[in-house]
C-alpha cells in the first residue's frame, strides 16, 4: 500500500515557536579529524589550521565560563 503524505506535516514542522532561549551555547560544526589532523589533506590549508587555533581559544574561554559546547 502506497500512501502519500506530507512529511513536514507529519513531523510537526512549523507548528510551534522555537524562540531564542535564555542561555548561549556554541555549536561546533565539521571540526572532525580530516580537518583538524595536521597529517590529513584538508588540514594542510593555512585557513584550516587558523580555524583550529581560533576554535581552541574560543572553546577554552567557553569552558572557563560554563558555556555549553556541542560537537
């Protein structure tokens, strides 16, 4: 039986407010081994190494202040 349905409606997307919350946090995206490992091809880029170093400073400061980080 093939029943068509609206996946977004079934999932409840767009039915409520999301808002901004009351606490800040950091979402770390794509900081994986292929980008952060100096031996990996992507890490050979000076921009990648610069990003890794800046994220390390940011993450240390966030941890000192109890700011959550999601990887």
